[in-house]
C-alpha cells in the first residue's frame, strides 16, 4: 500500500463558494478542455454522439434542492472534484504507488504509468471524485492543474487551475490553505468555510463556503420610512405640493 | 511505499495564441485560441476583453468540439428527394450560386417583394438588412420578433435603451439588484460576473422568476411569481412607493416627461406654436415650453384652458397607480405571492434608494447648461429578459419595469442602470420603417424602425400589410424587429400575398425556432394541386446539419466561427460597456477543411451577380472581394463604417474617419477588439449630459446632440389609441378597435395574458429555459455539452407531483389547447406551484445534427414548441387572433397553458416522434480521445 507524506510544505486547494455558484458548468468544461490536452491521457468520450455518451470528467456540478418548513425551497449548486485530502484514503489503498500525495504542495495525483486501473482508489474515495477513463483504463482525477500552476510558459496571472481562471461568477478560489494568512484561508475564516463530510476523517484541503441565509427580507413598515408619511398628511397631493416647494 | 515521480511542471501550452471572438452564444466574449501547428488545441477567455475579462462559460470552452462537430456541412447541397427527407447531392459553389442567381434575378426585375429573406441569430444584421434593402424586398428581418422585441422596443420607447446590449446594471456600485424573468443564458458571462461582484460585497439580489434555478438559485430572496403577472407585481411596487412618497421628484422633473401637460380632450400633450410640449411653471401658474430656462415645472397641478383642466403626466400616473386595484392585497393572489412579499420588497427598494444614496464628486453640466457639482445615485439596479417579455402583455410589462426604475431615479445614475453606447437613443433618433418597393429598385429606406404614430405603419391605403410578416400593421403596430415567426405560416397561406423564394440564414425554423413546429414542417412541405410546393423555393444557409437543412431546396454551407471574418459592429448589436465604446471582429484563426464559405462573403458574391447597388463597381465588377473587404471599406455614412476603431488613413481616428486598409490587422494585433473610454464627466446622465452628447457626436454615434426626456407617458401610443377611437385618416379595422384601445395605453398597464380564458381546462403554466451550457439547438452536436444536457425532463412542482401521484421514473402527457407532448417527469419544489418547465431546444429530430437516431435528444426529449400555436384557439367570433403581443407582435411563448396527466406505464419514448431525416454528413466517430498533435 502507499504511504502519505508526514506533512506537506503547502496545502494547495480550492475554496468553492456555494453562495455564488450558479451551476453553469464553466469549470467542468474548462477542466475537460485543459486536461484532455495536458496531464496524462486525454479524457475520453465513449459513444460521443450516440445513445449513451459516457465521458471522463475530473469535475462535475451537482444540483440539490433543499426544502424548508418555514421558507421557500432553495437550490444549491455543488461542484465536486478531488478535495486533495490530508488523510487521503485513495492514496493509502493504492497497491502500486501510482496514487500519491505530493510532499511539496499536497496535491494528490495519479502516476498513470504506474496505474494498473484496478479502481480501488475510486472505491476508497468517499466523495466519488475519481473516474476511470474507459478508453485508456487508467484512473483520472483532478490534478489541481499541476501543469498550469507552476508553468513558466504561462503568464504569471494564468498560473492557477483552469476551473478557477474560467469561473464567470468568481465562485472558485485557489491558494494555500495551510497558510492562515493566505487570501483563501481568510475567506474560509470569514465565511465559515466547511469540510465536506468531516466524519470520514479524510481531512480534505478543499473547503466549501456555505450559502448565506436565504429569504430573510423582513416584513417592513414602509410608512415608517416616510417623513412625514404622505397618507397621514392630507393625502398624496398635499405631500406632493409640500415636497415640490422644498426642491 | 511513497514514490513521487518527476513531473514536467512547465509543459509547452501551445505554439501560438490567436485572439478572436466567441460565437458559442450571442454574448460575444473574447477568446484565446491556443494553436498547435494549424490545429485548435484549447480555448480560454481573453483577460483583456471588455465583455468577459478572461472568464469563459461552458459553451465557450467547448468551442473546440463545435469546431470539430461531425454535423458540419461539407459542400453546397441541392435537394433531390422530397422536402423534409434530407436527400441531397453535393454540388459546386459555381452551380449553387448560378441556381440562386437564376431564382433571384427575375424576382428582382419583376417583383422584389417575392423574396422573403430572414436571418436568425446572426450578428451581421446591419449587413444583411443593407443587402435586402439593395435587393428591394420589404421582407427582411432577424429573429427579434420571436425573441425579445418587447424588451427592446419598450426600452427604446420609454427611455432610449433596454437591457443587455443596450445597457447594464452598475455592477460596481449597486447595493440592491432585482432580476426578473431571466433565462439562465442571458447575457451569459457579464451577468454571472456581475452577480459575483454583488455576492463578493454582500449586496442583496432578489430573483423574480417562477423557477428557482441558475441565477435565481443564488438570489438572496426569491419571488416564485405566476407567469404573466410580472407587470401587475411591478405596478404594485409602484403603488407602494408612490403611497410612501419614495420617488425622486427632482429627477422626474428634470429628466422625464412627468411635468408635461396632457390635453384633457385628446390625451396628447399641450404644445406651443413651435410644437414644444408645455409644462406648468409653479411660480407663475402659466403653461410654458418644457425647456424654458429658469422655470419650476409642476407635477401637482394642471392649467385651465377651454373650460377644462389639463393635468401633468405625473398626476395621471399617480391617480392610476395609487388606485386600490394595485394594492398588494389586490394583486397578491393573481401574482402568486403574498402581500408581505410585495411590501417588503418595496420597502427595501425605498430604503436602499433613498437611505443609501451614492454621491460621486464628479462635476457635470446638463443639456440646459446647468452645472452640477456631484453625481447622485440611487443604488438599485434591475435587469429583465424574456420571462417578462414573451407574453401577450410583455410590452406593457417591460414599460412598467422601466417606469419603476425611473420613478426612483435609478436610470443613468450611479448604482443604477446604465446605458452602453450607442445608447441612449430615443425613438425619434431611430429610423421609421420602410416598405415601398419597385421592380429593379432598392427599397426606399431601412426595413425596421420605430413608428411614432399611425402615419408610419407599413400598410396599403385599404389597410392591408405591405410585409409578408404583417409587421408594422394594425395587428402589431410597433413590431420593431419584424415577425419572423409568422413568415412561414403567412407565406403558406399566401396572406397577405404570395412569395416565391424563402431565404433563411442560421434560423432553425423547421424545429426549435418556430411555434407549432409540426405544422410548420407541414407548411414547408405543403403542395399545390399540381404537386408544386406552396412555398416555391427555399434557400438556406447554415454551418451544421440542422433540422431546417432538410427542408431547403438549396443549401449554402457556412463556416464555423473560427474560420471566418465577422464584425461586432456599432451599427448592429455592439459589445460596448457603460464606460466605453467598443467593437470587435472574428477572423479566420483556421482555414476550413471543407468546401464551405462564410455566408456574408457568399451574400456579397450573390449581390454582385445580381448587380445590386453598392455591391458592384461602375463597370459591373464585384465591389468587394469578400466580407473582410466590406468590413474595411463599406461606409454607411461618410466616415462611418462597420468598425469604429483605427479609422482614417493612418488609423488614428476613433468612430469617424476614412476607411483604413489596415484596420482588421490592427484589430488582430489588439486581441480582436477596440475600446474607447468615455470621459469621466460623461459617464452618467448620458441622455442629458452635455459632455456625453458632444463626445457621442465626435465619435459618430449621432450627427448632432440628441438630449431628450424619458417617456413615462408615451404619446405615440396615445396616437394609436386615438385612431382606434375613430380619430384621424388612418383607421384600424373594426375588429381590432377594442383591443387597440385597451393595449395601446400611453401609461403602463397590466392585463391578463390572452391565454387566460384557457385556464379552466388547462390550469397549469408551461415554460422553457435555455440551459447555461447550451445555446439554442447548437449544444447537442457538441460531445462535451450534450453530456451535461442530453434530454429534457419535465420539471413539475411538488403540488403537481402529489396531486397526480407521480413516482420516480414516470412519464407525463402534457396537453395544451393545441397539442400534446410526452416526457419523463422530475419533481422540483423550488418552482411556482402551478408551473411546469423543461429545457429549451435540447430535443432533436432523428437524423439531424449527426446524432445517433437513438440519441436521448430524440427519444427522451420534446420541444414545448409543439404545444404552442402561432394563433390563439378559436373564440367563436369568426376570427383567429395571433398568439402574440398586440403592440409589437412578439411571440407569446410564455403564455402557454397546459394540463398534465400521468402517462400509461411502460412509456419509454418521448412524443412526438417525427420521422428521421437523412443526414447529409457522414456518420460521426463512435469514441473520442482527442488530444491535438500539431
């Protein structure tokens, strides 16, 4: 079985804002495009124009409905990819060492040349964040765009994961969650960022910012905002006349 | 075992980046196309581009799969089987252009109106309209009539612009944002970016929409309104704000026609001898010209004349909306909301507008010459789209929304709604519509425009329409975008006259772009007794094997968006920002590998073969070698051409200037776009700001300053209403009088959608939305995007689900007064309880788009279009009324009423199930594992 590093020098990961994600799938396709063209084997699509298309994606968006007793139902869009766990069960279960966690930044990767496609890691991941590529028979997963974030062939501002660069709503943030002073760590602190399924003991690096409270607009007293309330002071025309005189 | 392999962390990304403009939807974002050799490897957003600032949606990033779509047409096609079958032979371009010329030349010489040329979602309407004008046919328009003309026309008439390409919320400053009836796609990336900005600073977003998905899912507050009642809801907000005195009187006096005096006898404005509208000066009590210097215009009192009191517009407005019929209690049931929701939203608008006022220390001077030392903003912004406009009360509803924004002083002020140049542009500054034609002659002027009274209708003396779509007739007086959705049915019925050739571009009229799709397919194939087709000839241009291709006699294959020149022009639907003038191009970042040509270049070639004015030189040779040559050298007015950047012989002119032969090269160097910032003092109050007006003249947007006031009261509407009351020479037919009197109201009014009488048998509303990851029918040919949306489940509310005992895996039969469809059902609680909905345009005809005939798009999907007739059900009055807005003719898609029942057990294929069309393109590859090698 494969060992995890004792610690990592950084904990690079994503902070995903569920208050802001509109569920547009921009991150899904940007990821598909970059990772088809880059790290390892292309992400294949079987029966691409047929009855049951089945492609490999490293990031998918799920939508959930939340019904509430005393307020309107909510819809939450939930993008999901590898969370680059500190205590990654997908790594420890790997029989060949193909699955590993990088000691320098904590990114969890699959070394495709060592992967035998046994699928144990996908079974071990409680988040369902890994996908076996049906054409190549190797395990695919989010690389956190390891071939972008340090890439000296890219302008510095583009050295971030493709999904973060493309997110139109700005709902995805990238940084070092091991550094409490980083922008992402501060965002997590400010907005009550959460671990996904902490009871699994996986210690995910990626964090989710919960939706802000919804449907809270209080029933107000519009008249109390008025000085003086037109209804109380000889009707609308009187109010109009007085106000016009003051202009 | 810990084995960390060495990685190449800096792989070469591409050989070259070519910057052009996306065309995966109408948003027109800038894209970086990464090339490996001569192949496209990867597409991302262009960080410098004003529209998207580097971000890109799912569609944009999937552009590579559209470019490589197996549905791409390969060569011109000539029909050899019956229409609709899809039996074609590939022919040469010489043969295709000879056929088209042989068909069109005699029409131009004898009866140019027998060509009906309509284009879909193309972005070259100023060019195709110019071509049609030169040909001489009055029958040209684009897709606005079935899209959102209510939104556009109501905005232009009320305040000189509307949403999307007309204007945008002040995303950086607004503190309260209300978004009404926006499908998930409009206006894709800028709205998402804007919402992201609001969310980042915790500004409140209120979504008013029957469906809580997409943008509405992240709204802080959701109003699950009943479809077709937005106008009533908005006017109730107006009622509350008026009642509380939470309106900006100073703004109304300065910048709107609120003080104009309305003649008690005619309902038209009192005017002086010079024709200037009059207002009452509070200091003297006299009626004086609205723009007389130094007056204090009154909103409260009228003047006595000829024994009558003539009140200002504002009094009419206040009297109407303060009436109890607009009180929250009176409207809440109809709107499907609670009175408390209306009150709370009105109070929040009032609080933010007046207690969180924004002040910018930016001096400016208004058109009256008055200097202001500050810019004062009411940081409430609104946005709306087809959800409120695609109803038979849509025009008046859109007017109501603009009224609400204007009453609180939140248009063209900081934090509110801002115009994007060349808007603001009031109706008077737009052309009138034209339709006078003669053999061998160009049309007498531009086809489309803004009528200011019955005198501008395009009708013959006996009242019959001049256009095949009956635009600008009494049936749809203000149909500013034409009525594309009526063309095929009118041509088939030969009403108002017979045409010969139907020429369509990029409009899937045989499928998702028509109401009543099955019947439209029958009309396209309808025959006379002698076996000839009722619509004699159909020419179609498309890049892909769409459903419409199968119905054409001649197909002119277009290129993909990466293989062509285009201009996103100020003459058309520009990409400007509130702070800047901007336009952009597409250029061929790759060459076509098929025998296809860009449609606009083909149209120029055809124009030259027909000898159309402006397209040939004096000796009859083609004037332009291709569309790029036209973009560079065509002048609409002296110094004004399709592109505004780098004009003049040296390329140093902005807006106005002589053609520059290097212009396109300069655009390419700059990343595909040009941007020119508006001076700081000209950034707000644009309709009234002297600095803006002067800047706009310098840039060629106007030829002289055009300050104007907003039309709370729309006098042209009153002119049509008066005609319906029997005044004037041009009189509507008697059967339309009552409807015109009711609907051409000069103040916004709500009336129930015309489908309301169907409610008894069809108690539910049915809607479609376009998903964020698809654009119309295009997404299904895209191997990546079709995995996100591959079929169209019918989403039903919890109430409907329980009432009908639906269970997971069930199918439903959805029936309208016109037809039925069968779809799988899915429960969704975040939905208006009386509403069902599904995704738009994902359903496909078998055989189209190079998909497997068993694809879920064909077997698990249906269009709501099958349920929607272009006419309302018969009412027993001997007439058939259009299923459209009576003001603009906009297709009333969202008026649809339905009933639902559980499909019998065992249902597994959607209905209707049309016969397959033969595919004119080869079968697609089965599997993809696409990695680009140079």
